[in-house]
C-alpha cells in the first residue's frame, strides 16, 4: 500500500520555500505521493478554512515537480466545475508529461457557494457540470498525439451516492476525505455494487485520512481514522490495507491556519508514521 501526504498550499506560513521543504521532506521520508488542495477565489467562505495566500495547484505542482525526482504529485481535490474541461485536460496532460508521468488528478464538485458565484458558475449544477467535464476530459485525453496524457489516474472524491456513482463511472480510485473506519468499511461494498451495476471495474480505494498523533488513545465511535496514538494510526493503516486500499493519503492539517506557521509539528508526525512503516 502506498502512502501519501496532503501538503497545505495555503495559509499565513506558506511560501515557496516552505512548499519546497514540504515536498522534499515527504520524498526524503519515503512517501509515495504528495497532494495539494484547490481554490481559485478566496471568498469569505473559503477564507474561513483556507486563508490566503493560496497557491494554485497546477502551478504549484509543476514547480514542485522540478524540486523532486520520484514522488507522485496530485490534487485533493481539483474542483472540476471551476475551469473549462479542455483547459484542465491540457494543464493536467502537460504537467504529467513534464513530470515524467507522476500526476494523480483527484477531483470533486466543490462546496463554496460564494466562490462559485465569483467565478460565474452555477452552484446548484456543480454535480452535473462535474460529470460533463470529466467526460470531456476523458475524450480529450483519447487524442494521444495532441494531449499525450499518459494515462493520468482520476481519483473521485466525495461521500454522497452521486459521488460514488461518479467514482464508479469515471474513477481509477474513490478518494473519500476524513472519515471513520466504520464508514469506510460500510461504504466500500456499496461502491463495489455500483461499479458492478454499471458494468465497470471496481475503482481502487484511496482515502485521505486525518493525521493527528496523541499521547493517549482516542476512543469512541466518532474517532476519525488517523487520529490517536501512533499505535492506533498504524493499526488504521493496516486495517485500510486489509480493506483493499491501494493508497492512503495522510492529512496533518487539523483546521487552524496558524499551523502553517509551524510546519515542523506536521513533519514530526509524518516522520513518526514513516518510521513505523520502515520498521514493518
């Protein structure tokens, strides 16, 4: 099972130097994938969670591709309705080509109503637009002479039934974000059934889970996967491997933008997981 890291590409502590150190730290620790988030307009609803500066994902990943040599690069998740699908197809294909085939395109429908309004995109049509755009991206990539996409994997995020259907239709992987282990165990068979009903291969399971290391065990049915002692987190990863996950992305950002001023705390947590991984 591959392990990835979600890198904060936003917030008061984020700058090119910090992003480079994030990428080189993750690669140096042996992680397989680094991923960044997506927003275009930092409207008030976005700024509450992901304040400026916000580094646009394609630009950021293209630069980080030159700062690294091995680690895969991805979006968790690109908000598909925000951009024309042929622009996404072009940028993704070029980035994948320039990075030596290292791109993973994680996608989602988005949530920030004010940002949709600022971009002139209908918030209430975001699901349908996402499906239409993904179909157009797939069609564009079929022209290998032009786009030279190189088989970019699409990971479909989201927890709704529509998202599961979208993952079965378009995705090489389902990419749920920050869930409990019980939710993943209960929902994964539903996706398998949906894929079978569509006559499609079952997508891979590639969840993004919280990473928060605590001194004492965290208990209760609402405990998110990846939260607790290092022993609990190690067990979560093993349980996800047994469930069939091909990749798990660790997300050390707990929601306070001030964390970006002190990334060393997050680096210590991912280093602890890497050490456990190396000891197995």
